[in-house]
């Protein structure tokens, strides 16, 4: 009887080693991050003093930004929950109310006029209804975003569905949402799941799967203020000609996923967003990892993403070449939470 027992023990040890190796590989892919695809030399510090009437911005990573002119404060996305990789890949996710409270407090926000998710994927719109609930903001967006808000129980009077090129005055900020395109995922199956059948047609009640947060409309926001104009491009997508006539002093340029696109795609994206609007400053956004903790240093994409994309990230190389070719344009990346003066 001792021989079979010895075999069983060997099999058990072999299985144990195998699982440990698989666990280590998964931990490596899901727990380590590539460096962010931005030049550290672009980093600007927060401003201690905000002159009266100046327009300032505070960034929390991805496309979550708070804009203020001292009189009116409003924000894009308001995404603070940042569920980890396992919940996003296989589980269900929901707004983290405490994380949202914390995120708003770190941005100095108590009252907001408007929260406007740039599209309805979870990393933009999931928390916006709770942000609206905590701050009294009016939530603006597509019908899909409205259905995320309804699923969270936000009252109808705090929800407004907007239309392509509608001009929306929020204090002295004139916001024009322009219907555009989301960036096209390189992986055809993910592309179909994240972008095919784009609308959320009924109230979405969390917890839900990450991909239940369908894209809705991918907006580019053009914002005109007496002190200056800017463009928020939350996703590295474009519609040819859509930004014709929308000049902007500053472009918040979404670069997430840009590295996995073709050279041709990157060039066209640059032409359709930057060359169409002729900015003097570019502030790359949406380059930080979605699953890294909200505090601590910014991380680049999860190693697993690079592994799945089966290609090296060409984003930084591309942006540096554009910077060299356009010396008139200043490149800047924002600190987390701290206010930076956009226009004096
Ligand atoms: Zn998206």
C-alpha cells in the first residue's frame, strides 16, 4: 500500500508546483505594469495660487477632470472606483461610494454644476450618477449614460440627454458635445464586444459586468470660455471632418490604446484632432492604468494588456516625434488632484 501513496504524494507535489507557477505567471501579467507612455519631462506641477477668474483643471487619471473658473465647477467622467483586474475581467463591478467620496474630497469638490461622461464605458460613466448624487450635479450624456444613471436611482431631474453639437452653457463655459468615434480595439473579438451593439437601452443596475457598460456615444467636448478654449478627446477615436471649425487653445488628448493601432491610424487621429483644432498645448490623458490603485505613482498599462495586444506600445515614440515636428506646441501632463491653471 505504500507505493501508491508515494505516487499520490508526488502527483500532489507536481500539481502544487504547477499551480504555483501558473499563479505566479497570472500575478505577473495582472499585477505588474508597463511604464506610462508619456515623457516625464512633460510633467507640470500644481499651482499654489489660482488667480481670480482663471480657469483651472484638476486631473484624477483617465479622463476624469474637474474644471473651474472660481464661479462654476464641473467635471468630466468622475470615475474613482477603479475595480481591480480580476473584477473587470471576470466578475461584476459597481460604484465604490467611499472611493467616490474620497476622490471628490481630494479634488476639493463639494458642489458641481455638471458631470459629463465622455462615453458610457465603465471607466468613464460608471461613477457619474453617484458623483451627481453627492454633488447635486446635472448629469449630461447619451441615452446610454442616462440609463446608467437610472439604474443607480438618480432622479430624472438630474439627468439630461444631450444631442450632437448642442450648445450647453454652464456658467461661462460653453460646452459643445460632438459625436465622434471610440478608438477601435485591435483585438476583433473585444472590438465587437465593447463597440458592437453600442447602446444601453434599459436602466443598468450594478453590480454588472464591465462590458455591460456599452460605449453609447463617444463625445468630443469642445469648451469655450472667455479666458480660453479647450477640447476633451476622451478616447483616441475620430470621425473625419467632425472637428472642422472647432479651434481650441488646449487639447486634452486621449491616448489610451493608441499604441496598438497602425501608423496610419495614429497619423489620421493626429490630423483629425490636433491639426483640425490647431492648439498651442497638448495634455495627454487616459494613459494611466485603469486597474492600478488611485493613489501612488501613475502606472502604464497592465502587462497583460501588452501581452494581449501582441505588440509593443508605440504611443510615446509617436508623441515624441510629433513634439519634435511641432515645436510651437507645448506638451504637458498633469499631477493628480492638484489644480493647474489652464487660462489666466
Ligand atoms: Zn472606452
